[in-house]
């Protein structure tokens, strides 16, 4: 490594740090200031006791957790199915992954819209079922979108997050030397056992890190629940958005208070990851 | 026995692949007219009304605006992340871990969370509801991806190359600006692909910071999603995806030519 002067280091880093740090700090600061504008710090107490926000929080937490959980499970299943192919049929695996990665191009808005087109009561699936005489009436079609369980929302996220996990985990996976797996197989390991004893430890860290990222992303996202959600409870981001732009001063303050708490949650996870990574690396 | 298992796994994989691919087809089909009343599966009027409507509207200016946002964002991001990535890889100083963590902040703080706060600040600076504000806003979530890609590129560039360059009498500044980017071009393009995609896929940020003045494709599309005009929304969806796939394909093509020494 070359010895760089302190000034040079500073100059090269400054723009990026200024940008990221600046926008973060401005956003966090303004959010907090706006939240206490109306009734000071008591707004947070009111927030916690507010039914609408509480229901919204649990609803959002639920569908985020389930979405991420199912996506991880699905991607692990795919990995289980292909992990031994990686070594002698890599081209085939990468081609297949190419297909599986295709949902990443579609923005969340369009994905949510498609779920709506297919799974709504008047949508494609319902019509197909009707034509096969599985259901007899439009009203019999299960409500899958704009429902209270957020099934449509979960479907959209699973569709988009599974490729995300595959993309994140695959590099870690391809670093496993084939000799390790051959050795495990020679020692009598079944495919399942090898999966749990050899593969999982290698991809554990990446998976956990990606899960946290995905959870926070899902929890704070706006577009999908906006299109596929219901009026009560709303997803947290949707609630905040609507209260902020169409509410009274008090509503706006409470919205910013909720917003601030979410940001704190994000920073908390960030600190936690920093801490865990610090414990783990020898740098 | 092994062949059986493989065949079954193959089948599952193919069905998963198909499952992921069908939505694209549905988008295409639905853009050509409205579905007949329930429960028919055929299109009521197979026409291209929606397509004509979209093409007659301000589509061109929307596309240009989207391109503006994307490209300006990439320029900004490259200008700030390249130096940072370089010094983080090549320099030795304390506090690298914290700085790396700061650069990962946009992933933990959702852009919507800070958009409303940032908008207030932009009001004071006079860049609210402008393209500048929007570019700053969409660059924030895209930064980690561009930064990471460039960082990996520099890491994989053997330092011996830079030594050789300086031995040839080329100043560090010239090497930094003119030569090294050329050598890590694939990584830069990779970062650009993801960064561009993230930047133009933002909806809420553009809406909040742009305030209706900056109309990208997705912002234009949203009202049609909730209304009754699904086919128009489908048209916009297809245009958007052709657009993003086109950009990605072009970068891929450029990369291939690079590797064959034609660039």
C-alpha cells in the first residue's frame, strides 16, 4: 500500500462522506425536529398508545417477517437442489439462475400491479378457476389482494426477494471448494446432510446479513402495500405518508415521530451489524 | 438413482423458472385492450388503443426525464464513489471500518424515511421540486451499490500495475483519472447497471422530492395502476422494462466488446 498524505486521503473521501453523511443527518434531524414541533416529546407517548399506528406496526412486521422467511426458505431450497451441480454443470446452473433472477428487473410497483392483475377477484387466476368450474361465482374467489392478511403483498415480496437472496448467496456458495463436498460424500454424507453440515456454515453470514437488509427494506417500503394493501390497518410507510401529506399538524408530527422511530430502528440494526462484524473480522 | 433425483430437481427448477417468467407475458397481453367482463378470458377488444394513448402523451419527455435522473445520478455517484473506493482500498489509515459502515447506511435507512425530512431542507436551499433535488434523492439509495462495485474492481487490480504506471513516469493524478478507470471498466459498468436500475426504480422519493415537477416513467405510471385503465399501466410497465433491459443489454454489449479488445 502506498503512503498517502493525510490531505489526499481527506480530499478523496470528503465528497462521498459529505453526501452520505449529509443527507442522512439532514433527514434524521429534520424528521426529529418536525416530530416535536407540535407537542414536544409527548408526541412519542401518544404515538405508542395510538391504536392505528400500533396495528399498523404489527401488520407491517407480520407481512415483512413472513415475506422474508418464505423467500429465504425458497432460495435455500433452490440452493439445496443445485449445489452439487455447480461444480460439473456450472453453465447450466448459471443459466437457470439467470431465469430465476429475472424478477429483479421488474420494479416493485409493476410486480405489485401484476399480482393484482392475476390474483384479484376479477383477475386471471379467478377467471381460469371459473372456466374449470372450480369456483362458481366471482364472489367465491378468495380475496388474495387487498386483504387483511396481506397475502398479495407477501406474494409480491417473495417473488422479488427470492432472486435477491439467490444473487446475494450465490457468490458465497461458489467459493466452496468442490473437494470439501467430495470429501463429505466420501465419508458417507447424504445430500441433505452435506447441505446442513457443509453448505449452511459457508452461507450463514451472507444469509443473515441479507435477511436483515431485506427485512428492513420490506418493513419500510411504500409502493407495494400502497397498491395491494387495505384501508385498515395500513402498512406503516403508507400510513406515515398519508398522515403526513393529508393530515393536520398533529398528524404530521405524529407521522414524523413514527418515521423517526423507524429510522432509529434502521440505525440500530446498522449498529448491530457493525458490532457483529467487528467481533468477527480480524482486520 | 442419481439420474432420477436430478430429473426431479430439474423439473422443480424449471417450474420455478417458468413461474417467475409468466408475469412478463401477462403484462404484454394485458396491454392490448381490456379484459372482457368476468369470467371470460379473452380480451374484449384486442386493440392498441392504450399503446396509441401512451405514445401520444408526453412519453418522450418522460423517458428523457427518466434518463436525466438516471444518468445524472450515475455521474454524481461515480464522481464521489470512485475516489472514496480508491483510497479505501489503497490507503492505510484508521477508521476504515466505520467509514465503510457509513457507506452502507443508505441500505439501512430507507430513502422514504429521510425523503420528507430532506425535502424540508431542500425547501430552504431552493432545490425542492427540481431535478437537482431528485437526483440527489435517488443517488442516496443507489450509492452503496456503485461504491461496492468500484471497490471490488480496484481490489482486483493488482497494485503492481500502478507501480508500473508510475515507473513509466506518469503522475498519480493522470493515472487516477485516465488510466485506472479504463482498467477497471467492467466493474464500473457493473456498478452502473445496478445503480441506474435502482435510481430509475425509485417512486416515492421522486414523488416527494420532485413534487410533480419531475415526471419519470414510474411516477407517470402510478395513477393508472389504481384506476380502471389497467392496459395503460401495462403499457408503461412494458416500456419501463424494455427501457431498463435495453440499458442493461447495452452495457453488457459494451463489456463484451471491451473484452475482445475492440474498445
